[in-house]
């Protein structure tokens, strides 16, 4: 089942080191699964997907990554999209996404839906 995301935002596919392709939705479901019950908080797939889409959009426009600036920017943009997450929750989502990215050894990204 497809997870709704931001209208017009990229909905990429990712090729892992062993040449398997995964959709963003698959990664989102895995992030949600790994975060389930963490710190007593449940994250829904829509919030996680939108957070990742916004972070990817921000990262595409900047040269240097500053974690605090990224989290603040994504948190602010989420509010504009009427998704209310605390900065600590945004950081948790993005950290888990980064861990999963590293674990899967993403080798290629195929952008879709721009």
C-alpha cells in the first residue's frame, strides 16, 4: 500500500549493495518498524515519509550538512505542512533513516515523481 507524501516531492527508489531495489515506502515502513515504541512514541508512516522527503529536499540545496540546522529546517517545514513533530522526533526519524541507509549500503538512487 502506497504511503501518501508531499505533493510533487520525489518518491525515489534505492539500489542496495546487493542490487536489490527498494522504494521509499519500503524504507519508511522499515524505519517505522525500527522506531516502534521507542521512547514510548509511535511514529506513523505519513509523518516519517514527509520528514524524509523534506530532509532530502533540504539536503539537495545545501553544500554542508549541519545536523542542528537540518533538524530545525525540517521541523519548521513540517509545521507548514501541518505535520506537528518535535525537533527531537525529527532527529530520531532522520537518525534511524541514516542508520538504515548505511546498513543497506545504498549504492544508487533513482529519483521519481518530481
